[in-house]
C-alpha cells in the first residue's frame, strides 16, 4: 500500500525517532494521526511497540495504534512509520495546568477509574507499563455523555514484562533491567498511585 502523508508539525523527538502530526493524502484523504518514525536500521523497537499496541485495539483506555508502513525519505532513506491516534488536547499534565494545576475534585473519581481500567487491560495481557505519569496519559474528547474528557494510557516506550521475558524499548533515558515480575507489578502500582495522587496536587 502506497501511503502518503503531509507532515504538519513535530510533536516530539527521542534518541531513535521523531513523532509528527500528519494528515494522510493517500490512499485515504484527510485522516489525522500522530506518526512515530524511525530509520529502518533502528526500527526494531518501533515494530515491537506496534506489535504490542495492536493487542489493545479493544481497550478504550489505551492509545490506539493504526498500523505501520515503510517509506523512503530524501534526507533519511528508508524509514519505518507507525500511525497512532492523535490527542489534540495533549496530556493529563496539560489538563491539570489548564485547571490551575489541579483537577476539580468532582472529576477525579472518573479520571482515576479510566486510568485504572487502562492499567487493568495492560496487566491482564501480561504487560507492565512502568512509566505511568500525567505526561504519559493522553486526553481525548468525551465519549460517554458525561462531558468529561477521556483519558488513555500512552508512551509504552520504557519497559514491558510478559511471560517471564523482559522487553525493553529504547528511549532517551537509561532503564534498569529487572527480572522480577512481582517487583515490576509493584512498580506499576506505585506509579499509578503517584499519578492519581498528583491529580490533586499542583503541577510542577
């Protein structure tokens, strides 16, 4: 399939790739995605992330992957790209800042439930996120008639743990490798508690 896109702006950069906001022009016109790209020589981590995210296509609280494809760019040569749904409202951290540094107390229960449901889906499939924080939870339009934004867990780029095998996806940070599934599950519990608690506190 010959996929063609127009790059609108850079959303983020890492040591192995870049994320653009893009609009498709072929084969489907005018679809908006966040497109994560990496040079073919360094694309194994991106392909692994795509493979993992495809397992969460039925999870309403995990960012959705819309597939990947290879392209050839004049400056970079062969590039592997992955389409992800675009969070126009940014992250939970952005939402906190819009509300003066904290989320209204009446909304915290609903947002906490969304985060926990996403984390449950991740653990149910045998993975551990290990990097939950407001910056990695993305904000989408309301979906259940409550008027509240929908939250989805994103940025699966640090560590996963599945069936006693550690899968590490490279990032700009150095990640310590552990072989204890109990430790990793406790780490996720710690992060989700920290993340949910921070909803009440001032954003840095």
